[in-house]
C-alpha cells in the first residue's frame, strides 16, 4: 500500500481512483496559466517595461469603466459664474452693493438667454444664473433700502 492518500475521482473522470496523477485533468478554472505569446517574458514587479508595452494599438480608445459612459466635457456659462459672484458681492460689500447688484441682474438675464439658446445639455450654469439673479435682487434691495433710510433719516431736522 502506498503512503499517498487516495481521493475520489472527478465527475466524468474515467481513470480509476488511485493515488497517481497520471491521466487526470484539473477541474475547470484550475488550469495552469499559459505563458505569454511568442516567448516573451512578462515583466515582474520592479522591472523596467519595454517601450510600447501595455499601450493600446492605434485606432483603439480606452473603454469606459464598469459599463458607465465616458464623461463628456460640458462648458459652463461664464456670464452665469460672474452673475453669481457679483450677486454675492452685492450682498456682502457695503458701499458698492447698490451698483454691483444691477450688474449681477443684467448678467444673469444674459446668461439665461445664452443657455436657453443652445441645444439642451450643451451648456451648464442655469442654476448659477438663477442664483445670481436672486442674490443681485436681494443685494440691490437691501443696500437701496439702507441708503434710502439713511437719506430720509438725515434729512429730518
């Protein structure tokens, strides 16, 4: 009797259940890895790779990861960004808020028209234009009331 244990055979294996591995095939998924084609050596960790190794052939693009579409660049309206900045500045800045607020309102209206004139999904910034309009109106109103109250309060004897 041999010292090697005897294992049962694999399903569909016609060889007798003996301790020898001769004539036995590994189960599916447990095959030995195949060497790289044309006798090339696979670079190990820390080795320098030859030029062109791992690059895509010409005419092929990198596929998107995990089935998600590749992100596309969609520009943001510069007028919308400036209208939001001026609208916030019209609330924060004391003396020039009355002058900056109307500029934010005008820019936000132009930005909204510019975004609406383009096909859907080709320009971002509609929300910023709306926020610039709202902050421009609030800034103009607040500082207009402050100057009005200061003028009326100083005009009384």
